[in-house]
């Protein structure tokens, strides 16, 4: 079948690499894709949120399956758009409908959902634009640190953790007024700070049965030892040693099953990935957040470990018979290191020439922020490349990744060589 993948990051390069290996994939298209994805299929320029244009592409290219990489088109209702159109309604869409996508699109919705279904998460209260006074009182009585979250999508920037009450109040004031995140911030979730270690769990579900993909841990801080500013992700590792079978069982029993049963009980159809951000506190899992897609840079270490055919899995998902599908996973450890532009996550350069990034046996170089300029690959974002290597253990995987990175260069290139240091 012909497949269309939406998105343009490292996650999408990893997905397109995996999808293009399937004997079931005749032609892969990526919209808009990047320099890396063009090695796996045909890139089509366009916006992932332009549903009318996507419709045109799907009909013109005879696409039978659409895989949605990022959250925004899901929250905007791309799946519903397809279902409402007679020419599109039989096309498989990998990703939930608008209602299910609220699990990521609205923190207020997802917190209330967790509470309704007894799913462990931080205690919280939420406030809308007319409740600044109540929110201020709540902050004044709350123990510190305190966690403030814009309700809607804020490109990963909507969470503020602070131990300063005045800062908390001014942040909430800015959010509720719309000055900080526009409409996404005019409802705010204020929650208890949880002190623990985080884990990303990826569940593929058709709303009835589910498959748990390999777990991963991502590293968000720019500096070694988790120091400095937050980024879009500096690396990831999979598997995660503290995610023992016992701990994963707890996650299944206390979180995954109640989530799927809760969706069913509320008549919310769901078909696609559910990424559960978990934090482990006193050996118990709690939910930090739901996302309705795969994570980046987790995907770059998760997918290389999957040995089964991803298209087959997606096909059975779309047909509502995921229970019959096979998910097999390599025991090897995958480590991913992001190569970022100098200055990132602050101001950084674009257009610097990259050398040494071509595909090679023994490692993966997934493109995130690159573009082709007069036949040369140049940097085009803060996060530029994701280098993944596999090995019998984390140390070996990391060593191979770093060796590969030493052959790559661009002006100002920066990376963390301590991914997995805390495991
Ligand atoms: P989110 O945008 O919800 O993924 O939040 C971003 C990051 O903020 C998470 O990955 C956590 O590291 C942190 N975070 C969010 N909520 C909490 C919480 N209640 N306690 C501690 N850390 C949190
Ligand atoms: N790595 C976290 C995310 O993709 O949101």
C-alpha cells in the first residue's frame, strides 16, 4: 500500500526508516519530511495542518494509510476530517480522533479524566481566565515547589516549575490573561510537584486491546548531569533498567488498563499511540502527562529495537484486530544522542554545512533540523541530528554512538555524551 507520514522531525525520520522496510509499503510519502526522510520515501512540501491539501495528496497518490507524527493535526481533528469525507473515510489513520486527542490537547481534560478513573497522578486544581483571584489564593496556600501548566498545546513550553510564590503568581497571571500562550494558557492546571525519576511508556491501542512498545527515557536538559535549560530533548535510551517487569506490570494494571477502560466507558474511540509520561515515586508509577503520539527523541531509540513489521501492526490497529498482531522487540540497548546547534536552546545559527552524516552500517543518523542547500546538507534548526547506536548494554551503545558522532561535524555542534548517566 501507499503510505503518507505527516511530520518533519527526527521522530519522522525514524518512522520513515522503519515503515519503508516493510514489504507491505509500496511507496512512502512524507509531508513535509526532511533531508533524512527523502532517503526513505518521497517528500511532499506542505503543512501537516492543511487538511484540504492533505486530502488532495491522499487522493492523487492513492494513499491507503496516513500516519500522524505530531500532535497538532490530531488535536485539530485530522482523523475526524477523514471520517467525515466520503472519499477519505476508508483510509487508515494512525492517530486518535479529536476527542481522544484531548488527552494531550487539554491538561484540564486529562487530569479530570485521570481522577474519574482512579489513575494515579499529582493532586491538582484548574482555573480559568475569570478565576485569577482563586488561583492566587490556591498558590498562596500551596506547598513549594509548585507546577503550573497551560491547559492547551504550547510546543513543550507550557510547564513552569517554581519555588518562588511571586513568580508563580505572575506566571499564572500572564497565562490566564492570554499573554503567555494565547488561548492555550487561558485555563491553567496547578499541581503538586512530584519528586522522582521519569519514564516514557508507549502504548499502541485500538481502544480495546493494546501493545506496549519498548519504554524509553529522554533527557531534556542541555547540560551534562541534567544541568541547565530545558530543550526539546538531548537524547534517549531504551530499555530503562528501572522499568522492571514488576514495575511495568504496575503501570499496566494501575495506568494502562484503567485508561483504556476509561476511554471505553466514556465512549471515546481511540486508535493510535498513547504516550504516557510516568514518574516513579517510592516505587509507584504516577502519570505526569498523556501524549497522543510518539515521543521525540524517544522514537529514535525505540523503533530500532522493534523487529516486527510496523506497517502490519498499524494495519491490524486500523482493522480493530491489534490483538492478533505480533510485536517483537530486540533485547539490545539503543542509545540516542542529539547533535544540536551552538547556543541552542537559546539563539543559534542556521545554514551551517554538515559533514560526515551520511548513512553507514552500525549506527543511525536521523535528521531533525537539516535542509538541502545547493546539494549540501546544512543545519536548519536547534536540534540537528539524532545519532542512535545499539549494543549489548548501555555503555556499549553509547560508546558506538559517540564514535559515530566524532565523524560528524558542523560549526558549533554540541551534544551530551552522558545520556543514561542516572540509570
Ligand atoms: P509536560 O509538558 O507535561 O511534559 O511537562 C514537562 C516536564 O515537566 C515533565 O517531563 C516533567 O519533567 C515536569 N513535570 C511536569 N509535571 C510535573 C510534576 N507534577 N512534578 C514534577 N515534575 C513535573
Ligand atoms: N520527549 C518528549 C516528547 O516528545 O514530548
